């Protein structure tokens, strides 16, 4: 007597057999019935350059190109704390609105953008960082509590304790660096922030777009691209110090050039004056 299996049971049996025959170290990252798993691939062989890339790093922000992170990173802070420490201008562990303004101005933003950044950042992130349930009228941000300010609809590169996850950072580029340019354009950024948004997370969606567009405005090159390493250094905050040093150096060079031009003009005027005096004496 032969038994007849219902339609679909044989397919399930085959899938079960395939799963049973699969080796224990095989990791499946795509499923044919879910196209997004193929559309947004995860990085391959990442553990060959970064040991245990899925393990969060507390004090460094490594990438495949820089597995040791930034040499000038501040190792006594979490990566998320390092990200904002630049804006603590007096280094007292608290970022006040005027310090955020000064920080944005120091890296090249104009007055209006600096003011907008103050309202967005301190309006959204001051209260979660406080030690008290009572709001502070000065809207400070406490660096030690910045992990509480992690919002939704983000890339997941920071975990809820402010650590940095290399695997999630690399996924930004395996999934959204269309054309493998080595960075993100503004189009890539809008596409990414739309794709990773969470349901009904209006604040997170806005905050994520604001942060990424701000980074694009800050770092875009002539091709409209923010490079992968600039993004990595934004995560650990070393990017802001680099930009400030570069701008200060350019300002110093311009000041020196103006001074040299002024001195040259003075010397030229002195030479002409002496020539006139000598001519008068000769007559």
C-alpha cells in the first residue's frame, strides 16, 4: 500500500533534508523568497580583517581598512562619547548649547546652521542625558549619559551602551554604497535613511536624516561623495578635530599671506618715498 503525501509536503521534506545536510559552519544570509536579503547583502569574510566583527567595541571604531581604529581616538571614552566630545569646548563633561554653536562654527558651518543645530540637538537630546527627571532650563547634554540618546531608525552601528559594532558599520556600504564608490552620495544617504526607518518613529527618522545630511554638507568632495573613512571618523569624533585643524591652518596661512602683502606694500611705499626725497635733495 502506498501513501499519498499532500501537495507541498514533499517540498518541505526536501528543504528539511537540505537543512540537515548543510554543514554546521554554513551561514545563510539570503533567502530566495525574501528579495531584500539579496538586495542588501552583508559583508563577506569580514572576520579575516576584523576579529569577531559582530562584537561591539567600547573604545575604538575599526573598519576593514583601519582594523585598529583611529590612532588619535580617546580611549577613556566610549565611541559614542568620543563622537560628541569635540563639542564639549571646555572639557567639563557637559555640552551646553553655546558650546554646540561654537563647535559647529569651528568646523565651518554658518550662523544660521549653527543656530538650527543647537535647537535640534539640545531640544532632542538634552533631557534623556540628564541625571534628573526634572528638565534643565539650560538644555545641557551630559556626555556620560549620551548612550541614553540613541534613537531609532539608525544604522545600528552604536549599540544601546554607546559601543561601536564593526559589522553594522560595514553593512552601511555593502547595502547602500551603490556602485561601490567607497562612500555615500546624497542620493545614497536619502535612500539608506528611508530604507532603515522604523515604523512610526518620526523623531528617529528626522534625527537620522539630519545627522547624515549634516555630515554630507560637512565632508562632500567635488563628486558629492562622503568617503567611508570620513564616515568612520565621524563615528569616533576624530573627524571634527581634523576639520578644525585644517580650517585653522588655512586661516593662519591666509592671515600670513595678508601680512606679507601688507609688509610688501609698506616696503614699496618706503622705497618710493626715499626715491622722491633723494630726487628733491638732488635738485
